[in-house]
C-alpha cells in the first residue's frame, strides 16, 4: 500500500466529482461565505476527532485565506488556487463524500487526503499568504 498514491487517488476522485461545483462557488463571495459557515460548524462539531485535529492547521489557513479574499484584503489568490481552496473546504464540509464521515476513523481519511493534497498543490500560495499575514500583523 502506497499512502502517497492512495491520497492522490482520493484527491483525483474528489476533483473529478466536485471541481466544477467548487469553481462555481469560488466565483461568488456569497457562496464562499456560506461554505465558510458550513466548514466552521463542521470543524466545531468534529474538532475532537483525531484526524480533524491533524488537519486543523490546514483548515484554519484555508479559512483565513478565503476570508481575507472575500473581504478584499488579500488579492493575490490565483483563480486556480481559489478553486482548490474551495474544493478542499467543500469536500470537508460534505457529510457524505467518498467515505462518509460517520464511519469511525476512516470517515475522515479521505477528507484529510483531499486537504493535504490541496495544501501541497498550492503550498507556494499558502507561504505567500502566511508571509502577507505576518506583514499585516507587524503593521497593526
């Protein structure tokens, strides 16, 4: 079993299933806000789940990036990165995805795989955002 290949397969499946929907959401700030609300609720609901705890950093960065984007404070997200962020959070917010979340332990393995794949895919944009965040904190 190759973990890297397995998580890439899950990401590819999620992309095929949800990419067009994620792109539509990414074009509308109102839809992004609704998605962020759903993600926040889901994060609170499952915050004690070990795999959700492992992905908490990525989730929080994604949420901050999208929030800064829709508040027009951060303008450096490419359409590709924006769509991938939405895809990752959309997939996390879905209760019934490739592996339903109510299945103990494995229910979140696919969510974690998608989040990590998105993180890896846009890590350069994430680093730029984190640097931007640090620079904002210095000026406040």
